[in-house]
């Protein structure tokens, strides 16, 4: 019985240490945003690898290209958010949503720009009809990618608040803590 309590105590100590590190990390907005963008990009890269592995020979060049492009596209909003002029905007909208939506938009533009131009010129449909179809495809892809990446970016963005809430709950704080109010 004593050994079991020692293991539980060691596990609680380890979780407390990890919680303190996450809480300290979450106080630096730039680091949290960089990690959010990078995690969203790596998540999409992992999904792309899973989809590519369904085919017989995996085209590693396209997987690596997509991974690098997604990292660049999801880190670009981080740079935009931390410019001095965008401070007011970034305080009104949580950065996890901005990173996810803008990163998805930049990725869609980057991946499909060349193919869209070629297909618009080769299509038998009138130019405006073909352009309208491509734009609706882009809106659907934007919604799909945003729905995939918002949970990843929000989990990292609110990780410190989640750890603080769980710590207060575990220690018996009377009042539940909101994860939204820092």
C-alpha cells in the first residue's frame, strides 16, 4: 500500500511540475502563438501524410513540400498579429482563431493558385462561372481547414488557463475558474 501511495505522489508531483511549466509558458503570447501556428501546420502535415500513405508509393517530395508550405502559412498570421499596429485587433479576437482562419486562407491560396489559373484558362465554361465555382471550392476548403485547426490552436492558446483551472479545482478552490478570463 505504501508503494502505491509513493507512485501516486510521484505522479502528482510530475503533473504539478508540468502544470507549472505550461502555466509559465502560457504567459508569453508570442511563444504561445508560434506554438499554435506550428502545431496546426504539423497537424495538417500529419493528416496529409496519412492521406498520402493510402496510395502505394508515397510521394515524399509533395508531403515535404506541403509540410513546409503549411508551416510558413500558419506562422505568417503570427507575424501579422505581433506587428505593433495590429495590437488592438489581436486583443478583440483570440489569436487562436486568427491563426487558424488566416493560416488556412493563406494555405489555400498558396496550394491552389497555380492550378486555378491553369484550369480557368482551359475550361469550357465561361470565365466568370468557372471563377465562381473555384471561389466556392475555396470557401469550402477554408471552412474545412479552419474546423480542423481551430481545436489544435485553441488547446494551445488556452492551455495555461486550463492548467490553472484544473489546479484550483484539484486544490479545492470554491469558485470555478473561467478559462476565458486570464
